[in-house]
């Protein structure tokens, strides 16, 4: 993440362009991968990272290395302006016209004023107007470099061969340093992004025709903090299935149509929020729902967690990890994330 206006939109534009185009075979990347047995070609961007995915037969590893290194070493942003229109429509669908889109965007901006997590991933209308080809190319030059790229290859491959091929195709990647672009797109270091404190609780109320939504956020440290595990366990205790506390004490009592929580919102690379949210049931106000949710949070503080609950959470966590390890794509994603955060 970066605080610079336009950065989020720039990331999405680059993501879309790189998924479709590269110099040697313009407009044919997806077709080439499909012809070679590739499946699951996709990409996604969140507040913390952009991820690119594909699954290929093991004997296509060198082809992937050759093509992938070409995309990064010599990108050509064809159809940039048509892709920008696609992202504009994405914003209209996911934010402007979404049921709670305007409120969740305003909530993040209120919680993280002048900070990366306060800016929408898809960008703003002002970003769309500001970004042209020169700005996107400058952003790519400043941000997409060997030291910011992490690759993970999982499957029936020889690690020594993977390393040899990576050195052959990526080893000569030495992009020029553009001082002007680097100055324009300077990141704010993670250490300089403490959660805003000292001003007391912030409250945001909006009147929307889509119905009520309550979001209750509490500042928490980044994901590399030792206490991060505590927040993950708290999240599972509150929202870990039909036996969880929010299900039995809030939804089953008719106070909410749904209630959930997120251990790190909107990300965990930097200090963020432990978030509890819900939609009140008919006849229940957001203030009444807030009282019920905060009662469950306070119970975590006042009353020791039972062994039965802890066993349930541990069992669920082990099961989720074992399920993850059966998927090559999810294992690769986990390895990438772990390595990139080192």
C-alpha cells in the first residue's frame, strides 16, 4: 500500500494489463497458457498485495518462466484506456452501486485518515482522471522490481531445476532506476504507520436507502505482532460456525440477520482493525445490536474461555490447515505471503 493518490488504481490497471498482454505475443497470454494445459489463470489485488495465479503441467515450467519473465522485464500496456473503463465499471458495481459500498468506503477513510488502508483498492474517480500511460509506466518502473516480486512454485518439480530456470530467465532482470518515478510513488514505511490513536472513538453515521449496517472496529497491531494469534482465536470464538458466540447469542436470539467478525480488516501487513459487524433484524436498531455485540466482546475480557471452546477452535484451525495443504495453489499462496513478509 501507498498513500500516494492514484496508486490503487495504478495497481489494478497493471494487474489487468499484465494478465492479458506482453510484448512477444500481444493479446494472447491467456490463449497460450490454455493451449499448454494451463488452468486457473487469474489475478487479484487487496490492500496488502497483488497476486497472480496459474496451474500448469510440470513439464511446462520452463515455458512459464520464459513467458512470465517477459511480462515483467518488458511490459507493454496495450488497451490501457479500455482497461481503465473496465475498472471504472468495477468501482460502480462494487462500491458506488453496492448495497453497503459507500458506507464501508467511508468507514475505512474515517478509521484510517491519510493512511493506505483508508484508500479504496479499486481507486477513486479522481484517480481515474489523474492516471494516463505515463503515470502507469512510471508506477510500474518504481514499484515492480525484482526485490518486490515473490514467486512460489508448488507441485511435482525439482527445486534445483526451478532455481536454475529462475536464474536463467529472471536473473538478468535489472530495471533502470527512474528517480522521478521513485519520488512520485514513494511508500510510507510500515513502521511509520501506527494505528491512529489518542483522539478517542470515531463515529460515522450515514443514511442510505439500502438498510442498516453496523461496523464496530478496534485498532490492532500488524500481522507480524506476537498478539496476532490472539486476534485470530478471538475471531474464531466469536464467528467460527453455528456453535460460535455471535451465532448463539446474537443471531439465534433474533437480534441480527447476520453477524460476523474479521481478525484483521482490511489487511494485516500494517496495523489495522479487529472488526465486528452485523445487519440488525427487523425492529432492532443499530444501537441495540452494537450493545449486544460489545457485550460478547466484553465477555472475552471478563470471563476465561472454556476448554470446550478452545478445543473447537484448535480443531477447526488444524482442519483448515490440512485442507489448505491439499491445494497446490493455496499452498503456493501461503508460501508467497510468508516469504514476502520476511
